[in-house]
C-alpha cells in the first residue's frame, strides 16, 4: 500500500518532469548582454525629485537595518 505522502511525492515528481520537458522545448530569443563598468559602490547623488515623506517613513519602518539617512543592505558577489 502506498502512503498518501509517497503518492504526493510521486505525483509532484511527474509534474516537475513533465514541466521540465515542456520547458526544454521553449526557444527564447537571444539577448545581447550589457556591459557595465563600475568604479565604486556608491552612486553620485544629484538633484532628484522631492521624496514622498510617508513612503520614506514606511520604507524605513519595513527595513530590517537602517539608520536615520540610509538603508543598510547586504552586498553580494555574483
């Protein structure tokens, strides 16, 4: 007798295998990759638009790490 969990795993595997086969048939157009050169990790600030203060406060409330002026984010290598 096959358990419900084993049956669900078998069904999921069949679905993923079928999806993978269909996905392999898809032909995507070739896209030319851009070439970006960066000299530093900080962008130059300019005269931007006036920020919506309510949106700014909400962003800082939702950010896990921040100080009064900046969101602190993790930088990773790709």
